[in-house]
DNA sequence: TGAAATTTGTTGGATAAACAACACTGGAGC
DNA sequence: GCTCCAGTGTTGTTTATCCAACAAATTTCA
């Protein structure tokens, strides 16, 4: 979640990572995650297979990195990464997750069960980390774990619900209706 | 001119060369060749400057490679690289050079004197090599050097003339008129 | 003009990527 | 059951790229 303090990274590793991630992204648009092999990725990325394993433990770690990176971009685009808890920010976070899941579904060829639940785990981790960051800035002595967990699951659930709707209602309307139910649990941090 | 017999090249080498060439191409669209430094190229290509010198002697060698590669593509697109001399092929060659110079002028920001004459040298070498290849397939005992030289200069001159015209006549018309003057010198190889 | 800054071309040592093996797993077909 | 095949994950070695430093040439500009 935190953008690392501008560490200078060897251009070779930046290049390799970005080649692998781009190839993976292209492949996801073509076929299902389960049918993608490490071979496929390294072939398309024009990178040696051994090099892949120097960067990622396996294709699941790759998926995790890929999804995390995309989600972080969505968050940073809305400057939600360096702020604190307010109902307004919470609303924008919910919107971000909704839009993220929607575009993910339209960009990926065959979102099957395994794929979806892997994405779910990754995104919920990201949401939880972000919320924890927000809540701890209130310097409260209250533990943030429980509220953050509840909110995380609620937010993801809402976004999942929204993004699976065939005929989606206007996002604004949807979020306005849902926001209070989540906000009530975080009231003490406002 | 000849496509090397499918040598397997280290992916890193291919990658680096292509990064450098692409960066150079982009820079040429922005500013004049004389004002482009090796620094500029390696910065844009995200490649170390020392690595540049492992591939090219200097920026003039880079320009030569770049122009040669573009021209070879133009030739291969018209399958003129694996054939012999006929007036028809000669006509297509003239057309190719005309179009190449035209697009070069429209893609490069500031075609100054030095740039133009460097391109001229590179292209004339390419034309000469191609013509020599064509003429030697006739297995004649006649030396091909003189006729190939004359034709090379004539062709480049025509294309240069054509591409500098503000209001260009139809390429077909122009070439039809010019072709006989060049072909007459190569008659003995037809 | 002359001093300062930029660019060039080169070097030696450090590191990432390529490559060619290897043993292992799991599934498909017989 | 069995073999065969495709994919996995790892290893040792070689090679390309990175990096920081350097002297020399060139450009800038006061």
C-alpha cells in the first residue's frame, strides 16, 4: 500500500517485471487464469523462465502482484493513499472498489471460481491495509482490527454485488444508499 | 541487405537494440539529429549509456542502423530482397525509395544538411548492394560495379528530387517517365 | 579569451538475466 | 496398471547490462 521511499531500482528488474506483468495482462484478456502457464507468460514476455522465478514464487504470486498493482493505481488515482478517515473518503473508496471489479470483469476473458476468490483475497487485503492506515491516524487507543475487518468485508461485498449486476444502477445512487451502513461502524473514527 | 541465416540472438540483445532504436525514432520526431545526444537516447530508452556503446560506435552508427533497418523493411514489404533484375522490379525499387524519402521527411522534425547527407550515404549503400545482388544473378562476366553505381545515383537523385517537391505529382506518373532513363543503363542484364 | 558545464568514449567490478540442464509432479491415453 | 508428455521449480555457469568513475573533447557563456 505504502509507496516505498523512492528506492532506486535496477532498470533491469523494472524492465523484467513490467514485461512479465504486461504479458500476463494480455494473456488474461485472452484466456482463463487457470489455463495460463508460466511458460505462456515467459514466452509472451520474451523473458527466460528461470528469470520469472527470480521475481515471483509462482503464478499465484504473479496474480497477486498484478491485482495489487492495478488496485493501488485505482487508489492513487483518487489520492486515497495519503489521507485519513472521513465518510467522503470512504465513499470514494467504495466507488473505487466497484469500478475496479467492474473493469476487471470486462478485461478478463473467463473469470472462473478460483480466479475470483484469489482476486477477492488480494483486494480485501489491500482494503484492510488502507483502512487500518486511515483509522490509526486518529491515534485512538481503540483497536482498529475489528472495525476495519467488518468494513473491509462489507465494502468488498457491496462491490462484488454491484459488479455482478447485469443491469447496473448508477454507481452514485448505489453508493449513496450503501454508504451509511458501512459508515456507522466507523463513526467513532470520524 | 541479406537477412542473416536465422541466428538465435540473446533476448537481452534484441530488447536493448529495439529499445534504443525506438527511443531514437521518437527523438527524431521531436528534434533534429544534430541536437540529439547519446544521453538523450539512453535516457529515453531506459538503458545504461555504457550499454549503448556495446551496440553502436556512436550516434552516427545508430543513425546508419536505424535508416538501414527502415529501408530494408520498405524493400522486404515489396519482396524486392529476393529477386533479380527486371524493369518491373526496378520500377518498384524506384517507388520504394521515393516513398521512403517522403515518409522520412514527414517523420523527422528538422531535416538539416548533415542529417540528409548521412541518410543519403546509407541509402545509396543499400541500393547499391541490392542492385549488385540483382545483377550478379545473371551470372554475367561483365563487371556490375559501373552500371550499379550509375543506377544507384540516378535512383537516389530521382527520389530526392521527388520527395522535395512541394506539390508532388502522382508517383506512378513520375516513375513511368523516369524509369526508361535508368533502365537503359541496365538493359544488358534484363 | 578562458573558466565551467556538458558530452563523449572507455574501463573494472557488481549484478541480473539467459541458458541448459535436472528431478519431480500430474494428467491423458493405452 | 503403465508410459508419455507438459509443466513445474531449482541449480551452476555464462553473458549482457548496470554503475560509478575517469580523461579527453566539445559547447556554453560571461
